[in-house]
């Protein structure tokens, strides 16, 4: 192992400063969505998504529980 490589590795572990970022070459930036939701719409859609997830989880739990009996 070269001393330079060892020193860089040691500094990256010990240092509290973030690493130097290199520009990304082959990834195109996607444009932001043109329609922005209000905070109220965003919170409501997240609330509904969580409710749907809980409903599906409960249904799967009930199916699993009934198949074990």
C-alpha cells in the first residue's frame, strides 16, 4: 500500500470535513416537476398512502393468521 493512499484513507476516517465531491459525468439531471403541490395536498396524499399501506398490511396479516389455524 502506498503511503499517499494510506494517508488519504486515514484522513477520510478521522476527518470531520466532508469529502471533496467530483462532478458526475454520465448522469443527466432530471427536470423538476412543473406542477407543485401545496403542503396541504402533499400531507393529505402521504396520509392516504400510509392508510392504504396499513390496510394492505392488515389484510395480509389476517390472511396469514387464518391460514395458520
